[in-house]
């Protein structure tokens, strides 16, 4: 017999219906959790097979995240050099728009990295200034 204390407290793993999530908050939470799962699986695949892998993902908030093994930059540059060394030209099965979209996403990722670096550098400098003024107050006061 099952007592109240022995009952399950969660619903466990439920199969969810595949449809677009309408709530912005739930959409972002689901995206974040699934992105981490996707990156983990990609890392396992790369480790087990010894292959290079790069994934670029755009969030609902229009931020681009990347994952790469050994690094996304290495895989992307390797791909680009392979395309140019073999004089790659799109065939009927390839989409030029998809290739352009890929390179635009890489450019956006690089721009985001540059902006984040600049913001971190600005915070570091601001912190040093605050420390300087705090030290001056201690010396005077």
C-alpha cells in the first residue's frame, strides 16, 4: 500500500506535444535547457567519434550561442579553408542562401563577442576607478 509520504512528488518525464510555446518566459526557459542538452550531446558525439563539430543557435531573444569541438572557430575556419581549397561552388542540392545565412550568423557571433568583451573591459575600468576613489577617501578621511 502506498502512503501519502511515499507518493511521487513530481510528474516525472512526460512526453510533451510538439508545438510552439506561446509564453515568452516558458519559451526562453525551454530554449536554455534544450540548448544545454544539445551542446552536451554534440560534445559526446565529437568525443566518441573523434570529429570536429560546430553549432550556432539563435535564441528567441536574438542572441547567438555557439558550441564547438575542439572550438567553433577552429571548425568554422577549417570548413572555410576546405571550401576554398576545393574551389567549392554550390550545386543544385546546396542553398546559397543557407551558406550566406551561416556566414552572417558567424559575423553576428563575432560582433556579440566583441561587444561583450568591450562591456567587461568597461566594467573592469569602472571598478578600478571606484577603488581609486575609495582609497582616496580613506587617505583623506
